[in-house]
C-alpha cells in the first residue's frame, strides 16, 4: 500500500499543506501574537500528521520486509529438508 500511487499522492498533498503552513508563518507580518501563534499551531499539527504518516510507512515497510525474510527462511529450511 505504501508504494501505491494514491499513497504517494497523499504524501505529496500533506507535504504541500506543511509547506503552505510554513510559508504562512514566515510571511506573517501581523504584529498580533495570537495570529502568529495560530499559524504556528497549524504548522505543528500538519508536521505531526506528516511525521505520523512517515513513521507508519517506515514500520509497514519494515514489517513487510521482516515477513518476506521469514518466509524466505522457511522456504530455504523446507528445501534443505527435502534434499
């Protein structure tokens, strides 16, 4: 699933939201501390979502690789038993 096109599109979309929120902070010219704080919170929320998705992807890929390796070892063991 992590390598599917819709998932890549989701990651690109989330990255765009993070970039937009960061640009809003950098471009904030309001002297109002509350406005800056709201922009900062929005950025932090978006970066947290992005990190959670990235972590999920890393874990899913690791688990897939672990399962694949375990299956490969089982097949090797079974082949050795037959010989």
